[in-house]
C-alpha cells in the first residue's frame, strides 16, 4: 500500500500552499528501488548486451534474437492479432545488475523455452542479461498460465533458484502493442515483490507499483498516467485512488486530489491514509478546523502514525489548546524519539502549559540529538532564565542559537534581553 506522510518530519512549521513535503512518503516497492521512466524499450528495458553473453547464446541457440531486435521481430510476427508476452527471471539475478558472464539459468531456461514454445507457436529471446522473453500469439490467459507453470516446473529440475514470471496481454484498453512488452516487465516487477516463484498477470496493483516507482523518481506526470491506467483496470482500487490523489497534491491540483481521496473514502470509509491526506489538503487550502476533524477521525482508527500525531498536536497547539495537543505530541515522540520537530513542538507545548522544567528536559534532548538546532538552544536559554537557574548558562544557550542562526531576529532579541538583565548592555 502506498502511504503518504511527511518526507521530512523535522519541518519547522506546518505546510502552506506550494510546500510539497506533506505529500512525500511513497514506499517504493521495487526491489531495485528505482523506477523506469523511459518511453521506448531501448532506453533502459532492453540494454546493449555484452559480447560474451551474445556469443554464448548464439552458440547455444543459433538464430535466437536478443535485445531490441528480438522485441521488434516478435511484434512484427504477431501482425495485427492479439498476443501475450511472458518475461522470466531467476530470483538469483535480482540484485546482480548488468551481467558480464553467462548465467547458467539463462541456458537452462533457453533450452526449456525452445521446447515449450513450439507447440504454441511462440517466439522467445533474450530481453536483458538476466531476463528472457516469450511472445505468444494467444490471448487466452489459461494457455499463458499453463505455459508459465510448465516453465517453472521444468526449470526446477535444473536449478535450486525459483523464477518470477510476468504476463501481459494485448489488446488491453488504453495500451498499445509496444506497451505490452513494458506491461510484462511491470508484471515481472510485481511478481518479484510477491516473493519466491510468483507469477503475475498485469493488473491494477502492477501499475500502482510502476506509478510508485515513477513517483519516487520525481516523474509525477508519468506516475499520474500509470495510476489513471490502473483505475481503468480496477476503478474500485482504494490504494490507487489514494496514490493518484497524492500526485495531484504534489502538483498543487488540490481539487483533483480531494476528489480522489473522497473516492477512496466512498469505497472504504475507514481508510486512514485517505482521511489523513484529506486533512493535509485542508491544511494546504486554509481549512484548519476541517483538517483537524479529518485527523481526529484518522487517529481514532490508527493512532500509531507519526505524521498524523504530530500534525494533530500542532493544530491543537496553534488553536490554543496545549492540553489537547500534549498527548498527540507525546505519541509522535514515542514513535520517533529523535525527531527534532516532535521535540521542539512538545517543548513549546509544555512551555504553553507552564511546565518549564519539563520543557527544559525536552529541549535538552533536542540539542543533544542535533547540536545545530538553533531554536532549541534559544528556547533553553529563555527557559533557564524563567526558572532562575544559572543565568550564565542561559546566556550561553542564547549565544549559541545566534551563532547558528545570526539572521534570526527573535534569537538576537532573546540574547539581548538576557545581556541587559545581566547588566552587560554593552555586549
């Protein structure tokens, strides 16, 4: 599930329009952690193969095509008819990167594909150094699944590693013939996420994963397109609606984002991330009371989300209700004990509750975690003065805050006041 949260939990203020940090956490599901942005296969999906691999395959399988040449010829042979694409990869190659040596898996899989592809009049070849492809003039998924299972079972006799298989079919609404090869790759990525020996036919989840990868890579228009296509396959997918709303929010299309989160809640009223995200949209559009309402509904379902607890506490504190803010801020700090934002906000809350010693302890933790935290140093200086302990230390704390952030007028004013109070007006 794609989740949204503050990417930088140490933000010093609640978001404002144009600030993107609230729409940031997209859990990348790809094993590689990197999305594919290329629009043409030769850009990244079908790389240039090493001579060693090409020679090994040419020797073992004379006439077998590889790379873009295989893709082009296979699609040409399919003509205007429907077809399916299978992609096969051993789990031992997931993190290997570009292969310079011949993988025995490829040879075993090649021999098996050579045998199993003939009865279904399929064409097979090498897609990537660690991935084989098979294009079948067949749109019946039962035929494709049977072929895939037979491949897995046959390979199991030669190797210990399992294989992942992704399948895509053409025609499919919204996709071109060339897209089908990419779709099989997306299904293969989905299969790798599912775990050992998985087989996946492209679905909305596959496209949601692909969209997450594009989102993580910063390609928001590409991610939006993937999520929209996912909804064509499954309009009732709550997670995709939420993901699409996140992208719209990042693009400052707040009405469109709100519509997607509303759609998610119509399908699943207790979807905590859609509730949270609606609250964020309300913050960005200046509706703080409504934002707090959505945050409270979300917290009633799951109070363990750091960002939710932090923003709820901040809103209560800004509304002049530190007593209501405190439990949320303490909950946020329990989730992330070293969060500078949570420490500073809780410190401010305790100060507002007239608990200077408790606030001092919190700000002390903040500067220990981050010696560059000017705000916490300045607050410590003020608190030490408030409780009447060690005026010299109080001034030193304020001096440190000014040294870190000399441009901050508030920090300079606090230091000036302490200097005058200590009869050091010249300084």
